[in-house]
């Protein structure tokens, strides 16, 4: 006959345990992503993932059963995969530098596209394999332990055979085991808020990419993570009260004892044992206590049994007693005893535990209010960053070329022909501006109205890239409550209108509710060269029609004289610039992704038949007649910051510089800076000038110009003179090398 009480009577809470495993895995995900962002190897954080996930299931589920181990293992595998993909998504977002309105969710989805590249794919799956290896190291021992049978607790006779419990003398005393179901209301009041918040956050994660902009969604995601941590720490005391499965109490000879089953007999959960085993363990505990009280030595771990002499209740609630007791050395210690022990009273004069404890919903309400406060603070912070606050995405969202009902013909914008005009050349592209406008590098100021016009150029672009540039202000403002509307000279599925047989054009205008208007005018040649003129003004200072008429005059008079530059030929397109009447200085083309798309910009360097390209084509270096020039595009707050940062980088590379060189100049009006430095290279003294000037807003063309005395020839002075004329800088220290 099979004894029913031999079967396992209690089971773990699968739903609560799964929530605990998920919450624990979030800590592991955060650890992996954070350590990866700090530049360290994040694989070892797989240990954190495994331990936190398994412990999370055990804390909320009651214990780690076999099915709990399976569920936790599945969560570990899934969340480790997600954590690895998050690391690469963050890296992709950093590489894109937030340009072009790329959201984190788009970057996350873009990882799958990047995996088509063999090198990236090897790095991705190699990192994932290392993460799985460390999660295996951290989780395997715990999971294997969950599948093992409990350690046998039967006493053995001298011959090694089990001695029936009935054959041993019965010890006297009272045992108070822990009852899980008596603490269930408290456990539910701690777990339900966590579950509610998790469901709400998961629903928010699905809705955020649709309803909110990337910035607001990202900040609220951080707030959600903080909210979970707050709820977890508020619920932790209640969870700990409910998880004393391994502790029971015994009263022998009028003394109350605390028994730690893990130390006494390697048992994690009292209710997991069948009744016959429980009876055996009870007798073992009582005999051990009797032996100790009679002056004998302990047969088990001496720290498994703790006598609570002269107990006093410091505080009593509906869920626990806060008790102080006297130790063997006469000192008093404090102990919290949950009211999950039927019939137990820790001290005379107090009622025994007669029924399950009630739920404790006030901390749950407080924790949810705290979570709401954190999310509200994050939302308010997002509003402050945005100026007026995040808004729902407009419908339709003008992030891509739109089909409209407007006629495909361009609007008839009158052209304002100035009384006097000046023709300018930029990157071998010619354009005209009103002579009354004050020119400062790439900026033109209409002093009468305060409107500023800024020009820049790109090479190797197509119609989609042109749309990225045209819609830059739409991408910047369409999630803001300041956004009013946009308009264009030409509205159709194809965003550019023919200007002549060799080029197309358009002007996009974005209107804000505070009266500001931003215009972007472009002309794109059939060879992929693009001229861009931007203008910003307030409608109170100058009408939109006046600004549009000025822009139309400029873009109608653009001439392209540079070569066709493509991905395949850009490194071979270096050429002496006849447009600038040069004999030595050449236009070279370097790659940049700082516009939000791949493009090429020009950099004037001494002509060389074998230019050296670095950083995947983002920098170029040439040498000619004793002059070496390195050129690259760099971001920065101003030109001086770019120069100083480059100097610091060179110093960190190990070059020995001469000290006390104060020859540095910064022109704030031109946003240009230069700095003279002297160092040793291969036993030779080098004079070098670092020069940076604004290429477009927030980005600078940096040149490192170095004289090479051992290579100086009779044409050195002419080369340097042409370079000085192009960049508008005189460098006496380098001029002396040619004398």
C-alpha cells in the first residue's frame, strides 16, 4: 500500500516564481549592458544573470523546484540573448551618434541587418557564446541541485543499515514547523504589485515606439527599471518573512530553540519532506537539544541550533514578532519571527498563532505610488529636455518622402535679384549671395533682418540622402509641442524637382508655434554632388516669402565643377584644384557619416599620387616637398576644443613635446583655432600646426600640418604658400623651414 503522506505535499508558486526569475534577469541584463558600455568584457556578468534569475524564482516562487529550474533556465537563455543584442544595439546607436532621428528601437532591429556582415556576425555570436558559458558556470550547480533527491535523513545503525524510527527512544519536546500557506496572503500582497507593474511596463514597451518619440520612450524605460527596483526593495522584507522554509522552532524544557535545517541536515524546505522523514527529523532535533541540555557535545553543526534564553517581545504586528533574547555569553540579540508557525508563542503572555496572517497591502500601495512618482519624474524630465514636453507623434509622421495630393509642379517662388552679388566657391561648387550679406566662413548674415544663411556641401549622395538633409528639421522638431507644420517648394513622392538637365532642387520649411521658421534648400547634381543652404529666422523679423526668394536666387545660380565621387572611386579622385588656380594643393575626399547618412566631403591637402587613408576612409594624409598634412572631420563644441583634444591625443600617444609653447590662437567669430607644437620624431625635430575650422554646425575639419626638414626642397615654400592662402593662416615657424 502506498502511503499518501510520503508524497510531496506542497508545490512552488509558478507564476510568482516566473515573475521573480524575470525580475532577477533584468538585473543581469542591466549588469551586462552597463559593463559592456564601460568598455570591459561583459561575459562574466553571465554569472550575475544566472544567479539573480535563479534566486529571483526561489524568492518569489517559494523554492526552486525542478519545474522552477526549467522555467528559470529558459528565462536565462532568452534574457542573455536579449542582453547581447542590446549591447550591440547600444554600440550601433553610439556609432550613429543619434543622427537622422534613429531611435533605440530602430537600432535594436538594425542589429539583425548588421549580422549579415561576416566580421560583425563572428563578434556577435562569439560574445553570445561567452555569455552563455558564464551563465552555465553560474547556474548549472543550482539547477543540478534542484533535480537531486533530498539527502537521506534516516539514522543508521552501526552496521550501516537504516534504523526504524520506532526502534529509537522517543525524545520529548514540541516542534513548530513553518507553514507556507499561512504566509500566502502576505506573499501575494508583495508579489501582486510587482506583477501589475511588470504587465504595465511590458504594455508600455510595446506602445512606446508607436506613441512616443525615442527620447521620451528611453527615459521612461529607465524610470520603469528604477520603479521595479523600488518595488523589489520595498517588497523584500515581506518576501524574506515568507521564505523561512528552512527554519523551524522547538521548545524543550521550557527553552525556545531556533533550528536551521540547512545547517542541521541539509534540508532547504521542511514541507518538501514526506511525513515519515519529518517525524525522523523531529526526533533528531529533539534528541540533539536534549543532549546539549544534558551537557553533551553536539552531533551536528553547532550553529544549527540556537537557544533563545529569556525571550522578550520588543514589537508585535499581524505578521511577525520582533524578539530579543539572551545568548550563552549573556548578551542580547534581536530576531524577527514570522507568524507562520502554528501554535507558537515566543514569550509568555502572548497569544499563539492560530490562523494565517492577513495581507499587507499598505506597503504595496506605497510602492505603487513610489513607482508612479518615479515614472512621473522621468516623464517631467523628458518634458524639460524637450522644452515644452514630449508630444504624441503626429499623424502622418513626415520621416520619409510622402505622397500628397499636391500638384507635382514646383511652387512659383519669386527670385529676389540683389543690386550687387558676390560669387563664392566652396568645395569646387560655385554659388552667389547678396553682396550686402556679411560673410564669415560658411555663414552669411543679413544684418538688416538678422537672418543667418549657412552653406555646406556633400559628395556621393543620392535622392534618399537628399531627403535626409531636407527633412532634418522635421526630424528634430516633429515630436515637440512647438511643431506646427512643414511645407516645401515641391511636394510629391519624389522629393526633388528638376532644375536643369544636370541637377534637381527643393526647399523645405518647418514652422514652429513660437514664430520661428527653418528652411533647408538643396541642389543635387546628377553626379551626386549636393549644395545645401540653410536659413533660420523669426516671422516677426522677416517674412517667409523674402527668405525663400533669397534662397531661390542662390540655388538657381549654383554651378558644379567638381568630379563625380563614389564609394568605388573616392580615394582616386584626388586632383590639383584648377578651380582655385592651384599648382600644388589638391582636393581630396574623405568619408563621413555625420550627416545621418554616408557622404564625402573635400579636404585640401598637398597633391600626392599615393595619398594614405585611415579610419575606413574618414581621414587622409599626404606628403609633398617636405610638407605633410593629415585631415579629418571631428565633432566638437568649438574649434579650440577640437584642437586641444587632438593635442592631448597626440601627447598620449607617446610623443615628447617641448614645453612652454603658448602659440595658440582662437577666432570666435570664424570659429577657427590653431596651435603650434614641437616634438621629436625618429630623432628629428618637427614643427607642426594644428588647425581646425567649422565645416558645418558642430563638426570641424582638422588639419595637422607638419614640416619635414629632411625632405624640404625648392618647391616647399610655394606649397606652403598655397596652403596658407586656402586656409587663411600664416605660419612663420613653418615658413622658416624653407629658408
